[in-house]
């Protein structure tokens, strides 16, 4: 049940990041939303640990850190995917 909850949380955070950055081709890419939400949580935790002076501690973060991390992951994903097509 915990794993399903984490996947659902990641999916919602990733979808929110896509909506904040603007939709591509009309809808939410759910596979990108899941990956961006889950990876973004750890990216947000890494940023929080760097800002607090804990060094490179890789840990999950809360809702705000997850959104910030998912925004970063989604922006990088879209940027690299856009270059690959061009």
C-alpha cells in the first residue's frame, strides 16, 4: 500500500509540475509525471540538504521540495527531448 501511495504522490506532483510549466501537445504525459514526481522528490531533498549545509545527502523531501524538484526534472526532460528531435 505504501508503494502505491508513493507512486500516486509522484504522479500528482509530476502532473502539477507539467501544468505549472505549461502543457505539451494538449495533455499530461503520465509516464513523465510519475518519473518526474518520484525523482523530483529526491532532487528537492538534495537541494534542501545542500542549502542547509548537510552536504550531498540524498533523501526524499516534502511537498514543496518535491514540486521544486519535479519542476527541475520536467524542465530538463523537456529540454533534452526537444534537442533530440531537432
